[in-house]
C-alpha cells in the first residue's frame, strides 16, 4: 500500500506542527486527513475470508488518529505494520478500533511495536501475563476500593531512567458514558512556546520522583523492592524523538519535583508557567472510548490523563502494557 499525495501532505502537515490547532472529535466532520486516508485503504484478508481495508483517520487537528480494518489477533504483513508505525509517528496517538484480545493475545500484539515489560507494581499485574497490568477504578493494589487513577496530566514512567516509549491501553469494561482519556501533543506545545522561554529551557534538566513534592494524583504505596527500583532520576526538559527527530517539551506534572540545581521557589515558578501553557485546549484531544478500542500513545511526545466525570458506581477496567524504554536525550 502506498500513501497517495494527499495523505502524504496531511502527514507532513502533522509532522511539522508548529502552531496550536483546533480540536475536533471522532464524530466530527471528516478532516482533509480523513478524506485523504479514506481513499487509501490497505486490502487485507480478514476473518471468514472477508476483505477489509486498513484506514487511518485523524481524530483531531492536533493529535490522534483512528485505525480501522486491522485485527491484531492475526499477523500483520510488513506493509501493514509499516503503515501502522508510520501513522503512530505522524499522529502520536492511535486508536485501533474493534480489538478483542485476552491478556496473552494483547501482550503478543504489543510486540508489533516493541518489547513489553512487566509493570512496576506487582499487585496490578495480571496472573500469567505479567506484561499486562490492570487500570481500574477498583485497582487491585487498593484491594478493590474505588479510585480513579491517573486523573492528572502525566507521561508514563518518567520516574525511570529509561521511561516506556509507548503505552497500549485496551478497553475491557467501560462505563455507560464518560471515562474519557485526554491527550496533549508536546511537540506542538514546545513549538508554540515563545522563543525567549524556549531558550531558557535549553540544557535544563528536571528531577523526576515516583513520589514527587508536586504530585497531584494518588500515588501507590510501593513494596521495598519496588521502591528500590525507583530512585529519583534526571531528564532533559526538551527531548528529541529518535524516530521523527522532532523536539518535544518533556514534562510530567505528577513526577517532576524540581528543576535540577534550582531552588524550590524559582523552580516552581518555571514549572507552573510551563504547565499552564501546556494545558491549553488547543494542544488537546479528548478520546471517547468505544468497546474494542485499543489506544497506543507515545510517551516521548505526549501527555495524557483519565477523566473522572462519569458515574463511579460503574466499573471501568482497562488492560495496559508499557514497552521498554530509552533514556531521554
Ligand atoms: O485510564 C486512562 O484513561 C488512562 C490511564 C493512564 O493514565 C495510564 O495508564 O497511564
């Protein structure tokens, strides 16, 4: 399958995002990118001999695309895989629709994108598939007590020296309404920063801690073993994506404790300024989950958060896999 001219152009626009863009949602009108992609289906053999096309459709002007016509429980050919990976590089977040995968099949599917690793918190791992952890509003680590995890903006794993490159989140049980996940494009955030502020950030590094002084979400109690695996780490505030070569603002409001070498008041002032800027709606896409959605996001250039604006009496359960990471540079 080759991308036609229009799709290449839309992908190019996306990879050179320099300004804030408006946000639309999945049920909005087709964007240029959608109509271009809709004409570029991959012809795939699918169940019962039925042929379906792989389609990639932008979900917003700033981040995210939906993929249909792919069944990750069956092998993908090299062309399909390369289109999928290219779409992820271009859109940073992919929602692959209609997936029905048990934990083992999910772990196998994740290998298309990298090497799955076992989640830090042993209690949240699934028996027989330690790469898969449970994200639930009744988390195993709280013995089933009600809690909406990850409600505040973050990027996964930044408390590790080599944070996960990608995270995959598969919807298992959804509330009737709400429970959305929001995403921020951190390339777009960096590109929209004023030059003077951006120049101040060059060369600065931040100290990330599992339990940071500025954390705003619930933080799990770690076992002694888990605590030993998560000492404070230092990462640059601007990092370069190894595949696209683009720079992104690399912040994690939950885990950054302070700017390395700075006192608390001046460090807090700069971090507050960056967060306020980054949280602006023009950098965001809000995903309304559908049954069978599997979302893959790139932690190197996005942030995300879970929404708690739904009936919490209803169960929400996701299966999550993180892929082995790399040291941010
Ligand atoms: O549950 C969600 O929507 C997001 C989960 C999340 O933030 C995470 O797994 O890091």
